């Protein structure tokens, strides 16, 4: 790389390289990939860390994408294309199952609702378009967090002060969250019961973009005591089908 390449171009090349990696990488690999001397790479990474675009893992001596980089990627998908692609899927889901469905995206530690589709007689909920809730307490938030690299989850929740509770339920530490996310990733969906509103539960599944990153989550919310185990199994199946359909529409 020649010395007259603008700093902004170098920054974008670092971000592009990190975005293609399965996880955090050593500085030497970054320097080699973007054609910068080690000292220049170090100073560039420090500047990007100051703006939260890069996170440093000192124990592993590796660097990965930070929260700001993820938020910019999510911001693109929060615009009309994502909502236009998802709205017909949510409408079809609600018409079939008769429960309220949402589309949500991560914004830092919060889950932001972009769409809400309701049946003729909906359950009264605190969720609505534009509402933000702690991601760790919502099924949608955890479905998305489960698809993030562990380093990004750690960057989002570095201390116990990062965790918020509305009721007496929900993870209180990174260890508890990781255990929960691992199980939800394995089963392919997230479930919360009374974490936001007592007596109300939600199921959610994540849709992935072309790079395999979690773009948005589709969720279904219902009164906990209204569904039989068979009903919930059918709902989970249809929810995962809808999330898979959205993934295809996003070329995931």
C-alpha cells in the first residue's frame, strides 16, 4: 500500500478485512492484509478503538469489530429495504397463528422494534414500533445476540452493570448470558417467559444477511397460559420458517 493512501481508505480496508474474518485476529494479520507497517497498523487500530469501531482482547492479543461497526451495519438494514422485505412475512405469520408478531434489530445493548403486526384481537403489549428494550430480556434480542461472535457479546456486556432487569427474571452476568445464548443458538430460537411483562411470553428467530451476520429477528408474543405445548411447537416451527424466508430475501 502506498504512503499516499488516505487514512479513511486505510480505515475502511481494516473494517472490511475484519468483517470477513470468523473472529478476532492478531494485529500482524491485519497489517499484512491491508499492506501497512506494524507501527502504522497499531496507531490506526488505537484510533478505531477510541471510536468503538474496533475492540481489543488483551488476553488473546487479537482485534475484532466493535459495537460501532456493528451498529452501522445494522443501521443500513433498519432502513426501508429490510422492513419492506419483512412486512409480508409478518402479515402471513399473524394471519396463520393469530398472535402478534414483531420485527426487531439490535442497537447496542437494546432491541429496537421496527414492525408490529397484530391479529384482530391482540394482546395488550408494551412493545410498539420504535420502542427499545434491553436485548438480554427479549427473545428477539437474544436470538440476535446468539448469532454474534463471543467477542462482540463481551464488548457489549463487559460488566454486571451492563445488565438490566424489569422483573425478577433474566441473565445477570456475562457467564449466565453466554450459557443462555449457547443453548438458544443450538435450538435455533430464543424464548422468554415473563422477562418483560409477567404472564406474557415471546419466541424469536434470527434472520441472517449475505455475510452471515444477524440482520433482524422475527418474534411472536402471546399470553403464556393460552398455548398448549403442541401449539407452541407449531408456532416455533412457523416462526423459524418465517426467519428462514427473510434470510433468503436478504441473500443470507
